[in-house]
């Protein structure tokens, strides 16, 4: 197989990229164009976006200013539900997760369309970050429709033709995700068969769980992608042990270590979200990894960055 370019997109949240549909699509296309700029034509490339990249659309896309200017994500969500209570009741979901049902059919088609176009334009396999949403499907008679009442942290994977290959749920949830009434997904869609071989998509916390790394390795994946949104200061104390720094834990216990000694897994991509979403502040240095080593790393834990490495798949 030819060399493959592994690319992590580190992106900073900015309100202007999420207020209008055209602005969001332009943001996705611009980041993908930067990701592949200067790469030899015809050489395969895989671009990975961060966890929760599309989540601000739920709160900011064409919503009233009082929602946008709320003091917290909870306050913003409740305001939107109060403003659209009749529609929220129509979702038949009696919990705050009705917010994600309410917005799913407005946000999901934009998310899917923008990344399908970006994958075609950049001739790349693209992991489109993630969104909090019920599973959404499409068929001719019904168009886009919600498949269940459960709400997941879902990631999408596209091929270079812009075809959606997989809808991948996060399995292990953080406390903040559980407080948002999300449900953990199950094993089954995390390893995707592609023309570049088998690649795994483990959203953030999932890639820290040894048994899921083991299953990806056993399934024959050579690459694991870990879209992440780390709601902690990179240079601040680690929540589990204040004597250690957050960034040190990511670099010492993350993909570089998880890849060591594996039968099939050889490389990892970890794109990180940055910036603020109401009361949440995200930081992280995006990276590309091999067993026991960092192949490429963003200079800073904040701001936009494109992190690339050219590798030889097994």
C-alpha cells in the first residue's frame, strides 16, 4: 500500500462558525483544505476532527440571542426548550434530552452534508468529530428521521467519495455527558473496513479503556482515531491526581502507550477541541502517534492547528 497521511485537525470554537449554515459548511471546508494543502495528489489521507465539533450547532445555529448569551449550557438548553415547548412535547421525550431530539433533524443534515462535501473536496477519509444526538437515518419516504429515543455522543466516518460509512457511538461517558442525559452506545461499529484497511474510531474516553483497544486490535485495525474534547486546562492539575498535570497524563497514558506491543494497531490520531462552550473550556494538543512515540504534536493546547504525519501502513 502507498504511504498514508494521518491528519489531526485541532479546532477552536468560535460563535461565528456556528450561527449560520453557510458559515459552518465554510468552516469545515476551510479546515479540510488546510489539512491536505501541499500533499501529493493521489496519496491516501485520513483527516480526523475533534469530539463535539458539531455540538455548538445545537445551541447556536439560528437560535435567539437570549439562548446564545446564556450563562451555561444547561441554561441555554432550557431556554430553547421553553421557547419551543410545543415542538419539544412533540418529540415524546420527557427529559432535558428533548433538546437534542428537537434539534436533531435541523442539525444532523447540515453536519452530514458539510462533511460529505469536505471529504470529496479533500479526497480523504474523514472522521467528522461528534454530535450529541439520537441516531438519525434517511430513507426516501420519510427523509431524515430519528431512529430511537436514546441520545448518544455520535461520530461519523466518510470515505473520499463523500459516502457515510459508519455512525459510531461513544461507549464510556463522562459525568458531564451523563448529566446531559446521554446514553452509552454498544460495541459494533467502532472498527470500519475501508480500502486502506481497518480503522478504529474510539471517541475520547473510550480510547483510554484497555478492553476497547484490545478489541480494535483483535479486529485487525491498524489505526485508531480518538476524537477528543478535554474540558480541563492542559497545564492544570489532573482531576484524578492533582500532583500530575493533565497534559502529562494524556501524553504518557494516551495513544502512544496504548499502541505498544499490539498485534495490528500501529498508529493513532488524536484531534483535540479548543475554546469555550458556555461554562465548558476545552484545551488540548492534538497529535499523531506510533507505539511509544509522538510522530507529530500541536505546538499549543489552544487555537487551531493542523498536525500531520506520513506513515507506512502494515
